[in-house]
């Protein structure tokens, strides 16, 4: 049975898992306090980076349904609890790991789903939310323009067909007048034969 202090730590970690949009588990062996402080600052406002006890974190993870994290909780572990956009924090962790190869990303939780280290790295390669929204808006605008063109196409075809028929009638009208007898000439002839 955990003591009151351990229970408080488990509750705190549980609450952090529930309130964060993402949590990235890392191994920090060999990093200095100054380097860890630099990583904490690079994560951005609202996010935190904390060294945790593996056994207490396992219990907290089980309470919130992330029992799959248990294999990742071995060796010196620290968790980056991310509030806000997980992409920006994943980029900060990736960039820090490139500059400091002693930081090893183990995996984590993103939007309630357990992910491995490769998926965290892939998340860092995603464009920022604003860029993705701008691309989506551009694609939607392009599709709306195409749809408007498709809706106007039948009307334009009907207009072109009507213009073509009018041209054909105007070209064919003099030829039709030459072949039909004039009604004024036909009437006196019919009247004189009686």
C-alpha cells in the first residue's frame, strides 16, 4: 500500500496524463541540469518536463488506461507533459535530441493514444496546424471554383447551342425563301382560274 506522499505523486501524474494533449517519455541519462532546463524552456508555455519514478508512473498510467506504457518505464525516465499543440512540442524535443544525442525518446501518448518513438518523430515532421488549415482552405476554394464551373457548363452549352441554331437558321433562311412559292403570286393564280 503506497504511503500518502506516494499516493499524492500518483494522483498528480494521473491528473497530468488526463489534462495534457500529449505526453512524451524520454530517457535523459547523461544530460546536465542546464540542458534539461533548456529543454523545459523549448517546450513552450503550459508544458512541463519532469523526472518521474517509474513504479509510481506505471500505477498512474494504469489508472488512466495507458498500461501499454509500462515497458517504456525502465531506466531514468522523464515525461514531457504537453498542453496545446503536440506538434510544436514534438518538434522542440526532436530538435533538442539532434543537438543533444543523449536524450532518447521512448514513446508516449498523443490525444489519448499510445505511440512509439517513431510516431513521436513523425509527429514532429507534420506541418503546423495553421499551415494545414491554410492548405485545406485553399483546396476547398479550388474545389468550389471547379464546382461553380461545372454548374455553369450546362448553361453555357445551351447558350452556345442556341447561338449555333440561330446562325444556322439565318444562313438557311434565304435558301428557304427561294424554293418556296410566294403566297402573293399563288393567290391571284388561284383566283383567275375559276
